C-alpha cells in the first residue's frame, strides 16, 4: 500500500492545484475531508514558514501521516509588501469573500503610480512523524491591474497580471498556471523531498 501524504488544506481551489501538481508521485494523496479530520489551525506566525509549520505540525500530529502544508500570499510593492501573510484575511469585514479582498486591495492602491508590481510567494512545510520539518519556497512575479480578468483560479488571480503572457492568472488554464505559479515552483522544489520519503 502506498505511503499516504496528507495535504493540510480545507481550501478547495488550493487542493485541486496541489493534487494536479503532485501527479506521478508514489504517495497516495489524501485530504483532511477524506479522513474526516476537522481542524482549524490559527495562523499566528509572523512569517510564511511559521504559518506553514503550524499547519503541517498540527495535521501531522492529529493524523500520524506525512503532511504537506503551505502558506502563501500576495506582496504588492506599492503597499510595502502588503497584504503578505495576511492575504487571506486582508479585507476588514468579517467573512470577506475573495471578491471583497480584491476590491479592498484595489481601494488601497488608488492614487499610487502604476505599474503596481507584485509577486505571489509560497512556502511549503513538509512534516514527517518524528522527523525535522523541511521547507521549500516559490515565487511568481507580475503586477496588479485595476480590472478583473478571467474566470479561473481563486483569490487574487483575476487582478494578477503576467506581462510576459499578457494575461491575468485567472485567464490561464490549470495546466498553464501549474507551470509558473508560486505554488507550482514551490511544489517542484518539494518533489525531491517527497520522492525520498514516499
């Protein structure tokens, strides 16, 4: 029976991306929902690595499985790197949607000179039971534009523009996004570790 690898996310969009990116891995990929695990980890870290580690350690401890967790965010240069680690909780209203967060980000950028250069960052933590935690990272550079474009992806993808492709992240197919996204680059860096432990 193949080794099971738990992907520590409850985000369906992120789950789809990660499962697609890890195709061909010897591990059997499982999610918290599939295992009946309901665990909400408070992201109290001050860095992406700290937040990814909190999730990886908590889910590994609960499940006893090798666990992969990521923390990612959008960093906008004109906003001194905000929203950063607070990307998923950036809008001030409670229960904000992705659309609320995009609208709030654009509101913060009003009056600031364009282009609004930015990058997505991803840190992945891999936790094995009774072993040191390991980290890999990935980045994807582009700019924020004021009009939403595309129907794919999630989060800030409809306003994250890739100048070399002349398209927003949300205009890319899953296959295209999974060649160049921050998460794709981090998971590519994670594959040698996963191949070693699966």
